[in-house]
C-alpha cells in the first residue's frame, strides 16, 4: 500500500463522517485563528511603539521631581518633592561632561477660549526654538512662525482641529485667551488669564511629550501658572545616544533618587515588558483553544477506530501491515490539522484587522498614527507548524490503537 493510496483512504474516511470531521476542523481553526490574531496584533503594536518612540530623539532624557513617600495615614496635601527643579538644578545638569543642553519646562492643564468655544489642553512651556531637539521630525503648517515672543502660542493640530469638528478651533494669526486655575497658599482658588496670538500649528509627531499640547514661553508660563520658578521637568540632551547612560549616572551622582529619570529607551522597554505579559496570557488562551481542538481529534479518531474495526480487519486480511494502518489514521489527523491551519490563518488575519479597526484609539487617530497588525512569515510558519504538529501528536494514540488490532478478532465482529 503506497502513500497515495493511504491519503485517498484517509480523505474517504473523513468524507464519510463529514459532520464530525468538519466540527473537529473548526476546533483546530479556532485555535489557529486566535494564535495568528494575537501574534499579529502584538507584533504590530510593538512595531508601532518602536516607530512612535523613534520619533523621540534617542539622546533625550527626562528629569522630573521625585515626590517623598506618603505615610498613608489620613489626608492632607500631597507630599512635597525631595528636590525642587530650579534654574540652579538645570545649570548643574547642563555642566555635566556628556550633556549638550538641559531645557527646563513647565507643564499643566489650561483652558483655551477661541471663537466662543473652550477647550482644555495640556501646556508644555519651554524655549520654542529648541523644540527640534525634543522632536526632530516635527512639521509645522504653512505660515507658522517660530519665535520666543512672549505673546506667541504654538498649538498642536489636535487642538486647532479637534476630531469630529468641521470648523477649526483656532487658526494661525488668531487671538486666543488662555486661562489657568490654581489654589494659592491660602487655599483660595484663583484664575489667571492671558491673551496670545497663534503663531504656529504643528502636525502630530507621535511624540507623547508634545502631541496635543500648547507651547508657550517659559517665563510667561511661570507667571500664568504661578510656578514661582519651580520647573515641572528638565529635558536633558546627551551629546549622543551612546552617552545616555553616562548622563543618567551623572545625574544620579548629583541628586541620587531625589529626582526621577527616564528616557525613550526605558519607556519602550517598559512597554515591551507590559505587552509581553499580556501577550503571554492571550497566547496561553489561544494554545488552550488549540489543545481543545487536539482533544477533539483524539475523540474523533478514537471513535472512528471503534466504528471501523471491521474495515481494519479486512485491510489486514488482504495484506495491510500495522504501519499502513498507523499511517492511515495518522494521515487523517494530519489532514484535519492542515485544513484547520489553512482555514484558520486567513481567518485569524482578518479577525486581527477587524479588531484593530474597531479599537477606539485607532478609529479616532489619523491613518499614519494607527497601530496595525503585523503578520510575519516566521509567525505564520510557527503557528502552522504548531497546529499541524499538535494534530499529529493527537492522532498518535488512536493510530497506534488501530494498528495493534488483531485481524482475527476484528473480523470476528462481522
């Protein structure tokens, strides 16, 4: 009995029990689809994260004040930071050997009034002429003018044209009113306001530091937000990306753990660890689904062995060897696994694309700022091999059981 004949007999056997075979194939298809979708979504998100954070200058380090630990007893105001970031701190960091510049900034939430509408936005106040140091790929709309004029404001296109609004919130050359509310030392709520002229609108960069923010002169922000010269952060530029760790060590030697230090590399590594944990969980669920399909194969083939005892006896009586019977049932398992993989892979890819398109963040984001599933040949090959391999393993016991049947006993059941 040659291999071609064995394959034909395997197809005929599955065709005779088509309902049971189809249900078993669907089990394998489900597991394969889940594996492909999970791998594609994860790979695509990691590629998206790499792309987004590559837009950050690789030599950028963010320094922020580290708050003291709260005792956790009772209420009261939040603990004061251990180190207050001032111009003195910025100068000391700027003078480190591996540092090319230290750019202090103020941050906060403001309200912008324009054309009778009000929109809350995040403010990022720093020297606008150094914005390219933080976001090298930033692009401005035509007509934008960059200057450190204290009456100028530069806004993100997300502020200028809010998603879903057909009428722009603000345009270049327009006057807007910015308000900032805070609680003073006496516990009274106060609101400061100032009029600005929109001098520039920048396109989304993928840089979370400035996307969706308004940029104003730091001296103006200091007065508007009552900061009293206490910066919210310092953007430190290493001379090159290879010196980032040296700069971090230098800052630690100056201030120890009294300041928070992070970089785009650290942020990306943290995201990778987080996504890795979620992926492991989802991958486990998908594998369990595939194992359920494998159990279905065992059940289907074992039942088939019991139903086809007479057939096995006849085959052995006309000269079929144990290995031929073993290969026959093993081939049925391989066909089920192969068909499940062939159908499951495109279904999983389609499902991953559908889930990506339905995700709220992707629907609202512009096309070039969306995370898309990424299906690599390596992942597809791995999932296909896992589906077929697990199916083959599942068919081993029923196949072995069928091959060991005594032909006399089998024919005696006629």
